[in-house]
């Protein structure tokens, strides 16, 4: 089984609520899901949709065709009718849409009337619609009723009862009025799966890694990190601060990090543009910081709610002066969780800024995993604290060492002072002007650290046929769709994927010789959601390897599996 | 026992006769009087002549970016709210480049002490007008004179309900010391606007210019009366009041952040994987 459900309507009609609730019911039932969203930068009106794919095996991308369309407005039918499979069904309310469509593919359900009659409130249209979807899929209502009880616990027994009635009304209506039920729902094992989205997994990874401080200014698609952390602030002992601007956000995080706690900030391209001076400050003062950078299409305000991979080169070169940095670009929520954790470790170990470079698509996608698949990186406290600091004689914040890593002490824990400076400084942290100290400091904070930092970068993931003729190369959020394209094309051709999620510095080709794999492939295609191929340029600059085949998309939308396969077919004549 | 010698730092690189020397010496006297050990206090600064001060005082120091001292200080206080934090800054750094952070810090009432060296001119970049330069002030880069209105930090502080706002003058260091001690002992954000001459670049607002104008607020003045405070904050020109212009008893930001109720963030233990 492998079905796709799309919920379409205006902003404010509860599309996301319907989508996320269905995902919860499916995941609780043991189905694997993948969902993504498409919405406009407005709070009411316009056209938005939420797309869910469900299957009884792990999945990682959306398909082009849909089996069930829940249309809360007429526009949803006009825009998506052509995506329907032959057995597909459109659930709509002719009075809400103000038109009637006949035919086997249409089921007119009085969402609003049922909501008013059984849910006692128009707002329960979402609940009626969910009941209707579960009905057409032939599922039971038990799990959904439990979700209703949990969701409305604080609103009281009456609200729970009304919602359960609304769900049952939608469910029964479908059973009474639909003649055929083409969907066969078979679950491999009746075991609840863990559902998690990209943005939540970044926040969860931060919490699992000892993040104690998060300061940010709201900006799509990063705001969800702040929301998730704020929800856990009291129980986890985390300070979440909405800063007056992004400049303050990064400087606050650096202040907190200097004071001895693991600190993080998050933003998108426009906000990060304001943070670049602070990034440079982190570089000069060697203050650990984790920065979650969510890409959306630019330049300037661009397409605020859409997706793109357009800020890689910006991150590689952001901040004045030369200093080391690390960039991770997770492709799945599991990778986002693990890499956020690794970011905290590497940032503190080497006293550098580390980025989680994600995008709107990954942020908004929901996935399911087996419990236990989410694993965090090792936790080690690298700071000089308490008695250990007290016993360190002649403490110098920027002590010259063989490794280039100086002791990172917590101010106030011992009688020695901790001095940091944005000017070039001596070992004690006081500003200097002399050339010899300058050279020694550059050696220390840049060159000596860099070779060790590079040794921590994991190799790219190779997936598919060995020595594949067609090789899909990508980074970040294209992981899932590339992997499914490989699975689908594997029976007909020799194809594989090479995916990078630790992208800067690039992995070395000694431990895993990906350069030879690239050179030996007949058709290596570099796939990026940007206009100019930023990653392919980075590979060329760092390794000399030149891509000749590219797939670039920059309309702000992610690839479905079929769309990507179509693009790949376009290149096959060149093999 | 903490003595002046305890705070001996680097050799200052200021111009001879600079008002900063008086501020530095007074600050050290205050730290001695309060018996604060150097590792139990953090000085934060941005960029400018005033921002060099932490290097000349032995203590924990974060000398960051132009205008950005207050966000750094806020981060330090939230991570370790038992660590006293002083920001030493200038009129350009704090009232110009960092204006948004000043407004936010006053509104938060983060328990940071903000000592602004206000000489009404940019010293480090050699003599451009600052936000506190009076209208018409002429400079090399503004030969026609300053067109913008003069920034009034005391009026801003009162308008935003700043929990402590005082003005002092480097020509009266005993008074400056009293203001600094009052600020240090105040529970909440405390701003002291310290008038000082710039011997190299400000030929108008000289030591004599200030000496002729400044006067102490009368003993019966009530700094907790906000409306009166606002009218005194507007007083500038022939007579300039010094002293605590306004204060209140707003709760601090730190005591309202739930995660800090159980102790300093930096000393809350974390167990991996939980």
C-alpha cells in the first residue's frame, strides 16, 4: 500500500490541523508517513495545502499523484483535480465550495452542516473531515478518539464529546454514501511509530546535547525551534529569549556561551545577514556557538514560506576575516537530531561556530521512525569548571598549545579572570598590535585547529548499486527524494546516490574515496534546489572535480519523486 | 582584601587629560569599597575609547563589537545571574550604534549596570559628531553642522520606565562614586550618563563648560516621581542637573525567568541523553 492524501484550502481553515492530526493517527496505527506543506505568507485566505503519503514501509518523499483530496474550497479542486489517480476521491462540501461536481471521483459531504449539527460549532469542520478520511480508508475511529481526548483535555469533557460526535458524523456519512472503498490498509506490525518533523528534531537534538540558552528573532522557517524549546524551557532548564533583532540574538548567545553554557541561535538568510558580524566575533573570541540557518528563497524577502538551497556559499564565506567554521546540512529528521548534537560537541571542542543548514522543506516535513532510530552524538563537557579550573595555575584564555585549543574556562568558578577581546589579542586576551603575536594567533585559531576539525567530518553516504553508471549527488533536504528515485529506477538502470550531510569542510577522500566514485561514474548529476549549483562549485573549488550534468530547481517548491525522475530521464540520453 | 592594586590592568592608551581616567579611577575605588574580587565581576564593552576600559581593570572581560555590549551582557546575566555585570560604553557605542539594544535592555530591566562615557563626540574615529552632540555642532565630516536633534538619554530612560537613571560628571568624582555605588546596589538595570570632556576633539563642551553648568539635584528631590523626573530629564543648557533623575522598583528580568528559579543556568547540571 502507498497512498497520498492532500488537504487543500485557505489559510485559517485548519488545513495544518487536519494534516497533523491524520499523521498522528497513522503513526499511532503503525503506518509510515511522509508529509510536506505548501503555504503562502498570509494568515487568512489564499491557497494552501498539506500533503501526506502513507505506506507500510519507510518512505522519505512525496509523490505527484494523490488518492484522496480533501477540498475545503473550490480552488483546491481546480488546482489539484488533475493530480488525482483513477480510483481517487475528492471529498468536498458543495455548499462550502458553492458548486456541485458529479461523478465517481467526487463525494459531496456537508462538512459544515455536520459540524454544526454534531460538533455544535463550525470549527469542528476539521474534525468531520478527519472522520470522513478515516472512513474512506476503512480505518477505525478508536485511535482518533484517543487523540481527541488528549488534544482537548484542557478544554473539558463537553468539547471532547462534541468533537467525537463530529468525527463520527463524518465517518458515518462516508460509510453511508460511498459505494466503493478501494483502499486496503495493511500494517506490517501494529506498533506505534515515532513521528517527528525536521524543525522539532533540531530542537530535540539541542536539548539532548545540553543546550541551555537559545536567543533568536522570529523568522520562517526557523521559528519552530524557538517554539519547541520554549515549550520545554522550564522542565529542561533552558532560557529561551526573543531578542530585539538578530544582531542581539547572536551577541546574547555569545555572552551566554562565554559565561559557561551551551548556547544556540537560529534564523533564516535575511536574519543571518545581520548576524555575520557576530559570527566573526565568535571566530575571533573563539566562543562556541551553534547557529541553525533555515534557507528560504532570496534575495531579500524572496518567497518567505517556500524552500531553496541558496545560502550555502553565503555561509561558507560569511563574516569578515578568516576563521574556521563547520556546516552540517541534514537530509532527514534523524540526521537533523544527530547533527545538531554533533554541532554542540564540535563547537565546544574546537571553540568555533557550527551551522545546521536546513530549509523550509525539511523544517515542515513530518517523518516516521522506529523508536530508537533517533540517536544523539556523544556528550562531553569540554569547559574548565569548578575545582579543575581552581587548580589551573596562571590561566590564560588564549594559551598557545600544540593543538591550538586553549582552555575554555567558566568565569567566576576560580579566582583567575577570563578575558576575551574582539581585537587581536595576546594569550591573556588583551588587545595587541604586534605582527608576531598576530601570526601566532592565526596559526593557533585557524591552521592548528583546521586539520583536526577536518578529521571529524563524516564521509558522504553512498546508496544504491555499486559502481553505478548514473550517480545522483546532493546535499541537505534532497536526501529523501533522491533515495526514493534510486529505489524506483534501480530495476531499470545502474543508479546510486551520493549524499553529503557534513558539507563544510568537505569530507576528505582518503577514508572514503568519493572522488574516484565521481570520476568513474558515467553520469554524475549534481542536484540542487538553487539556480547556480553552489555545491557543485564548492566541490570543484575544494577538489577540482567538475560536474557536467545538473538538475537545478528554483521555483521555491521541492521535488516529488516523479518530478525528479522526469529530470533524470532528461539526462539519460547523455550516457 | 581587595585593594586598588588588585585591579591593576594594562597601561591606558587614552589621551593625556581624558575624562576616562577619572571614570577608571572612580570605578576601581567603587570596586574596592564594595570589596568585589576581580573574578566575581564581569566588565563588558563594545568599541570606542570607553570600551577599552575593561583592559585597564583586572577582572573578567568581554570586549565585543561596536554597539553590542548590552546583548552580550544580557546573555552573561541570563547564564549566570549572580555575576555582577558592568557595561562600559560611550555615547556613540551605546546611544548610536546600539540604540535598539539600549531600549530593549531598559524594557527588560536586566540587572546590568550601564556606565556611559558621554563626551558628545566620537573620539576613536577622530572627531565626528555623536548622537549627543548639540544641533549645529560642526565637524570635518559635517562642515555645515549637525542637522539631527540632540539625543537625550535621561528623557529616553524616564519614558521607558528605566529602573535607575542617573547623570554624573567627571569633574565631581565623589558624586560619580556615589552614583556608581547606588547603581551597583540597585536591583535592576541602572544607567549612568557620565558627562566628560574630550580634550582632543570637543572644543565646545570643555571641562569649564560642564563645570559652569552642572548642579546637584536638591536633597528633597524625589526620583520616584516619574512626571517630575521627566521634566528634570529635559533640563539641559545653562543648567544641567546631576544625580539620580529617576528610579523605580520594577522586578528584574532575571527573577521573572522561570528556568533561573532553581539557580544559575551555568551551575544547573545536565545529564547527557535525558
